[in-house]
């Protein structure tokens, strides 16, 4: 009865942990490592376990750093079920199809450039195989994963269908309850409900992405966005928003619609330049029973979400290329969220050297990513083999993050009355260490920051 820490132990991306119970092996997530080229090259490394011997995967939510290595697991022999929330199953299908196309396109480009055959990390067909292994579940529905392991999903408030996972493990007469936080959202954010409280656990495996900071107050965040939009209007520039296709894109559109008159958005052309975000938005529309009270009331009163009459959906490459001819008055929401690829890179290439351009960073930027370099204030970034000067104004708007901050994380943990021991993952070390100290001082919690390869004997808890 053992929990082994593997991916996202000391870093934010690549979530993956191994649970061994009664001769069975279950993974909690199987995500892509994201960041710089060296980081992403690790996705092709061998797993520290036999993929064919894995009996099941429990997926917390549909972001690539949690599900994106599933096709690699399948390619290497995994044939068991992947249990995920029913909304996550639909979003995973969108994500993996897009990721596979990018992998295949990049492999073709490198093959031509290097003059030798380069294989993609996974193909579209291997991504399709994952979809055949998905098993949908609902919130608060207890499900047996394998003999000796049962789970129940609770709303994590991070993106649509995101889950904190209660895991019951049994071996003989011995039973333990693990709670895996997945990624936890902020409290009081639009569209989604707050993270759901869990009353107790024997041990908590918990994310710590923003364990060392507090996000800006939401009202001040809204005020800040309004000021950025006003500045773009006065400077006659464009606004570029690198946004994750699932979660951030939908909230940004929600906020733009809600504050349309207040922010004077009628003078802008607004583009959702992401086929994946367009598809994901349709899934969000279909799962209105997961909305919070405010979004539910808005949909009921308006017959839909707040309207953006000047929103244009850019589905094709030609649509996206046409946007680049616009020199001012455009708000462009495009992926990828960390600026490592996708359509946002082309917009940044043309807009970063313009002082009139405003770039709004709304999500976490991994070490090594271009988004991180922009946040860290680099004077230039390399795009498509060219050095591009950064003269645009870069705004980091943490209040729109999909991740809870230090106080949100502590609030969720404090719902567990027995204050169980905590193992912090999914955070860089400075964030983990700061949050470990914060929890210990605030609650007397026993907190550990495991390294990859460390393991916990659950029988000894």
C-alpha cells in the first residue's frame, strides 16, 4: 500500500503519481512536462514503471500538464480505463486531437529541416486510442477503479469538470483515505463553483502552484483590466492575451461581456483566435448545470452568457493570418497560454516590438517558456529563429488565474477537521517551501515536499 511521487514533484507541469495497492497499480494523472525545449524533451523519456502493468488512470482534469502524456502511456502498452469527470472526457478529446496535430506538424518540420526522420511524441491515432479508454464519472459518485481502490470526484473549481479526488485504498483489513487535490481554483470566481469541501483524510496530496503568494483582489483585477483596455484605446494599439484554451479563454470572454459597456468595448474588434478554445466553449455551454449561481442567473435572464456583439471566432489559419493585418483596435485571445506555440506566437512576433501593444498574461508561466521570459522582463525573445525586441507593455494579471493562491489553498485544506499530513506537489520549490511553512505555522500541519522517486508507505500512517 504505497504512494510514489513522480511527475510535478518540485515543478508545476507533468503531474503523475503512482498508487500501488493489493498488487494493482493506479496512476493519478499522466501529464505533459511543459516549459523550455529541454524540459519538453523529457516527455519522451521512459516512465519509471511498466506502462503495460498500469491497471487504471484517475484523471483530475483536462489540462495537458495532467492528461497530455496519456497517448505515450498507451503507445507503451497501457490498456486499462482512464476514469475522469464526464465534462473532462469531452475536453480531453479536444485537447489530445489538437496536441497530436501539433506534434505531427512539428515532426514534419524537423524532418525537413534536419534531413532525417523525426517521429512525433504521439500521433492522432494514439490520441484517439486514449478516448476509447475513457470512463466518465460524475461528482460525488463513488466508483471502484480496481479491486482495493475506490474514488469519488469533488468539484475543484479550477476548470469545467476539474476534480479533487477522494481515494479509498484497502488491503486486507487495512483502509486508508487519500485526497488528491488536482488543481484547485480560486474562491468566488465567475462561471464555476467554489472548490468543494472534503471533511477528512489520512493524507493529502496537494498542489502548491501559488503557495507563496496572494492574488490581487478581484475587484482591483477588474479595475486593472479596464485601465489596460483604456490605455490600448488611447495608444491606438492591440491587446494580446495568451490564454489556455480551456478555462481562461471562457472566463476572459465572460468578463468582456459582463463589462462591455463599462470598458467601452464597442470600439474594439474582439477575436477568439483558437479553434480549440471555440470547441471548448461549446462544451462549457452544454454543462450549465455545473455553473455557479451568478452564471446560472445570467444564462437564465439573458438566454445565454453576456453577449459580445463584436466577437469574431477565428477558426481557420487564413482567419488568423488576416488578424495580423490589424494594427490597432483589436483584442486577440489566442493560445498557447505559455506562449510556447500556437497562434499567439505569430501575433507576438508582430506586436511585441510596438510600444502601443498591451500583453495581458492571465495564467501560470512555466520555467523556460516564452511567457515566463516576458513576465520576467526580458528585453527580447526568440521567435521563429529571430530575436524580437520587447517594447510592448506586459501586464501580469494574477487575479484571473485558474489556480487558488496561498489563502485559497489553506482555506480548502482547513475544511478537513482532522488536519491530516500534507505532501506538496505541483509547485516550484520556492512556492512549496513557503506554503509548507505557512500551513505549519497556521495549522500545525505536518508538511512534506517530496522529490521524484520518493514514496510513502500508507500502512504506516
